[in-house]
């Protein structure tokens, strides 16, 4: 503990020198969404460390890896001597602890597109580039508007977004789906569809019985850094095909999107929307990042 205090004191003195310029020059990002925003704004050269899950853009992987985003060792944080630490609402529990050590913390929120844009602006303001951030937000909003405006309306198909499943569980005893309080709700609306799951939660576990009761028009399974990552997409689709009582499975309306971009509420939001649109309106069933 004494060592931590000494390190913290030294780090605060170092950070104070950087703070004199008014802009951070040593940014520690402890969340993938924050990392993507920082790099997207052209601030990647100021990033001194990231978590093991911060794999986009590829340049982020060359930064010092500080480990698991949910359980970061505070001595590691102190040793990095950051003048700005970025976390997300997924690991906001660390904010007070980091601030107690004397470091400035910015929280990136990601429950909907509006929060993504607000987070981009706040990062831009803290880092002294508000105009660049505002321009980027305008670009993202225009991309979303153009994609959404070009899609057919009226069918109002129900879509179930599967965000997690055990790769050894071909019986679908437990799957994890996105609810109305996740950023996928707005994505589905922008894509001209509705969420098949209506529970007032961001994410929820669903049994096979619950899945069959929902009986969505379309199922989109997202495969990222966990779960089904090592399983071939065709095998995943074949597993779904075995569900004889699920309408989407029997109609060939199950799709797989591979890539962490679908699990990150950040600057790649338009790319997720475009992928959803291709599945819902063009019948595409396999998409690779």
C-alpha cells in the first residue's frame, strides 16, 4: 500500500506537468468503446495503454496491455502515469478508485446512438479537439440517416439479437439476447425492424422454451471475442436449423455476423446498421468483419 501511495504521488506530479498544457498527452483506455473513439478522433498516438479486449483499430494492439477491463490493478494504472483515464459504463465502478489516486477520468456511455455521439464530443472536448469531434458526429449521423432512409418500411419484422451462447450447447438451453435497453434497440429501429424481445433489460438469458415462445421472424447471432468464436458459421447455422419448432430456423431466416464490431457501441455504429440491413432486407445470412 505504501508503494502505491509513493507511486501515486510521483504520477500526480508528472500528470500535473502535462496538465499545464490543458490537453492530455498520456491516455490510458480501459474500455474497447473508449479506445475506438480515441483512435477514431486521431488521438491514437497519445494512448499509452489499453485492455486485452481493445483490438480495434489494429494499431491499438501495439499499445501496452494492462489486462482485464473489469479488474485492472491500480498499481498498474499508477505505473502508467496517465493524465487521462477512459472507462465505459461497463466498468464505471473503477472511476472513484482511479480518481482517488489523483487521475482525471472520462466515462464513455454506450446505451444508444445519442450516448455514443455525446461520448465522442466529450472525449473531443477533454482532449482539446471539439471541432474535430463535432465534425465526426455529423458524419456518423449522416451515415446513419442515409442508410436508414434507403430501407423499405412497413413490414416491421421481429428480430432477435443473440449476443452470447455456449459453443457446446447445440440444444439452446441458454442463450443471451439484447433487450430494449441496449443500443441494439435503436439499431433495429433504424434498420426498419423491431426487437422480438420486449423485457425491460439491456440483456437477458433466454431458455429454449422462451426462445420458441418469442418465435421471431429473423434471428441474428453475433459472434465476437467469446463463445462461438472458434465455430464455423455454417455449423452455427446448421445448429439453428435443427430447431424444427422455430419459424426463423425453418424459413432460413437465421444469420451470423462475425466480428467484435457488432459488440461495440462506438464509431462503427453505421457498419453494424448496414450489416443488419443486409440481413433483414436483402436476405444475407453470413457476414464477416
